[in-house]
């Protein structure tokens, strides 16, 4: 039976990141499924229901990303695959897509791959197009609506100034925008049920790919909003307001 | 993050947290203004399965223990102590529906949130000391006839009401009354110091007749029933303290004094550190007691039960007093911006509730002395 596969990423929770004075970024313990990937998982669950098949999940990460399985499964996936590779910590878009595409081939019988438009940590937006290229499947990006019709699907793409309707035959790789669904919160029944679902580990070395890249992330810096700390002391209230307006104009606020 | 929790518990915590932040927090201004809890939030809590948490799996629940219950209580209380309280009433009282076959019909509607269950356990005479209570129910043929009053109820605008009361034989029972039953009046909602929206008020029973099978036993000696409530209460107080502290830390980072954040002032950062210490200790205490209770359920040991009883009494005391301390200090740090903002200062009134609810802290000190063998009952 064909499968619908959702790719998702286990990222550091933005709420658990601190930008220090020197703009260096301190990451702590908490991780989560990348925000938009929740929409991708929900889209896969809905599409699988329409196709009468199973929705499964696939992630590429380090040892820690094993923790993503239960949160992903609680969102309605039947099974979760986890590519365990230490190289994931420094992987760029190419390595990530290489690993995911190799795993999709290994899992087999996948008709539809759904990714989110971008991960909430890097927002590189490369995964879906690269996976499509590697599998030699059509790619439909920026999807906000997906309708299944037999062995084809119709997707609505949200472009800068228009909507584009695309009809395409499976297999296909899709990237979805958050508008596609509200990604409902899993109930406690789904959470408890996730423990009974299957999680399969795929070791990085099993994929037969080279984890080498020409890209090196040299530094990650946060950005901070500084206050101008300007105090308007001189003159009457009207003068102070006038002075404030002048400063705002200089800053390009209006 | 506590390394104490397993994967499932972390997922549960994150889910309840997300629900509270995304679905409850936006409703808080309305709840605080109207003193009413939106019915659809009850329904949503039911959809998510909060009231199935500690119901055995064979009855449609999840069969989880005290640790999971405390997680739900804590996370809800961070945003809405009142919602945590109303959810707790269901978590504590819905299992009573399993005690009597005639009550099974309410189980699924209550777990799903289609029907709201209220709880009452304070008699005007004797208050929490049930030994002083007058009988509430008298048997008449196939019916119980209830006459009396219960004060300070939670959820009293409910579909099904549970009240603890004594029979004429001084047997403690839980009586269940459907909305609309003649002689049952639960229309009074108090404007309390805190816990807006929890619907607490006075209930009057005047020749209120219910079938005999609408009552079940609650042994007055069933200490676990009561101590469980203390553990829940401590988890709620913990969440309340954490909720206002998180808001205060954010505020102190943003609010400036002489162009510098308040946190750059040593007096402020030290105070926040002190309050965080109190919260961390409270967190450890709550989950230590909860873990101990779950162990007790698996392996009943009288010595362990006695140790847990002392712990349950102690944490209810310590964490509720901590919540008041933390909430009060946090509002002071907010200054006028806290005192004039109901979305912040409700935590003070809510925290005070934990010092009074279930049993007032003064009674807990007394009970604790008794459990320690310092006094005689």
C-alpha cells in the first residue's frame, strides 16, 4: 500500500534560547517539532486518510532527535522513522536532503512526501525541492490546499500576488505553508497511544551517502533590539513632541 | 526542565502548556471580567482528555497517576489557576462515579466535558470538620431526602452536583444531584477574592429527593482521597507561583529604570533569584510527593503511607504559602502596572485560595502535628 510521508525537524525551542549581550546564542534543553512541520504532519495525516493509506513520519537528526518520535506520532502518524546521524548537527540543506531522500528510497512505496515550507530554526526552504530533485519527482511548493483524486492531486499554491492551481500525478514532493491547516493539538488519548506505535531507527551509515559538505556554519548570532535612550528634556511639551517627531522621521519611522 | 519526567510526561506537559497558552490565556480578560468560565473551554478540556487521566483504562480512561495529574494541574494554573481548580474537581470527583453502578451513566458525559460536575464539601456548621456536621440526608423509602447547605463550592453552575454529607446514621456519603432536581438550588455564585470563573458559591438543599442509588460511600477514614487532594492543590499552587514569576521576570527584563532594565538592579535580580529558589524547591517537593503516591498505589505499605501523608500535608502548606509569597512579591515588582492589572493581580487572590481550599493551612499545621505524634487527636 502506498504511503504518505511527512518530513519533520526536531529543533531547539525558540522560547528556550537566550541571546546574550555579545549576541551569542545560548541554547538550553528544550526542543520541539519545528512549528511549520506540525502543519506538514497534519497535511500528511489528512492526505493519507483521503488516499486510504498510512501516514508515516521521517526525521534526520542526532541522538537527541529520537525524542521527537512520540510528539510526531501523537499527531496522527502511524509510524516514525528516525535517521540517527551525528553529522546532522552540522548538516546543511544538501546533506539533509541526501539523507531524507535515501531514507525515503529505503522505506519504499512512498507516493507523497510532504515537507513544510521551511524549518523554524534555519528557514532555508531547501528540503522539498532538493528531495524532489534527488528522487526525480515533481515538486509543488507553497501549497495551501491539497485535494486527492485517485492517483493525482490538485494543489493550490500561494504565490506573491496570485493563487496557482496545480494538478499532478503521484509520486510527488510537496511543501506546505502553515495556512493549509490549523495543526490541531493532540489530545491525551493520542499522547498515550503514541507509546504503542512503532519507531524505526535508520543509522546514518546505512544510507550509503557521503555526509560531506562545502558549507560551514562559522557562527550563529542573535539580534537584539536596542533602545535609543534619548530623553527630550528641553523646552515646553510641544517642543519635546516636535523634537520626538523629528527623530522618528530621521529614523525613517514615517 | 526537570529530568524527572519521562518522554510521555514531557509530551503531556507540553500539550497542556500549549493549550493553556494558546486557548485559555486569550480568554482570561473575559473570565476575570465576567467571573464566568466559558462552557466551550470545559468542553475542550474534555476533548483533550483531562478528565480521563486517572480513570482506569477499562472504563475509558488512561489509568495514569499522581505525577501526570500534577503536570496538568501545574501547567493550567500557570495561566489560569481557576481553570486548574475546575479541572481538579473533575479529576477528584469523577472517579466516585465508578463506586455505584447507577452513576456509570454520568461517567462518559463528565469525562468528555459534555456535562460539568461540581463538588461541595463545606458545611456551615463545623466547616471542614465533618465530625461537627449535622446529617444532610435522611432515608425515606427508595429515596434520600437532603436538607442543608454547602458553602464555597466550585463549579456550582453544573449539570451534576456532588456533595459530601452525613446520613442520619452518621455515615459519610457522596450524593449526586442532577440540575433541575426540585429542592436543589445552586444558583448563587460568590464574588471571591480570587479564582474568578471557578463558579464557586452556596448550594441549598430543601427537601431535595434523589434515588438511593445516587449516592456512594466515601469513607471518612479514606485518607488517600483527602491526601490526594492536597497533592493536587500543591501542584496548582506551584503553577500559580510559576505563572506570575515568569511574567514578572519578563517584565523586569523589559521595564527600565534610568535606561537600564530592572534586572540590572541587584535588589531586583536577587529577589527574582530568591523567588525562583522557592519555586524550584516547591517543584521538587510536589513531584517527590506525587512519585511517592504513585509508588504507594503499586505497593501498599502502611509506613510509606504515613510518610506520604506527612509529605502531602507539608507540601500543601509549603507550596500554598510559597505561592502567596511569590505572587505578592511579583505584584510589588510590577508596581502600579501590576496592582491595576487584573491579568496580573488575580494571582495574589488565587494563591490565597490554596491556603484555604480543601482545609485551611491552620488545620493542616494541626494535622501535621498529629501525624508527627506531637499531639493527640
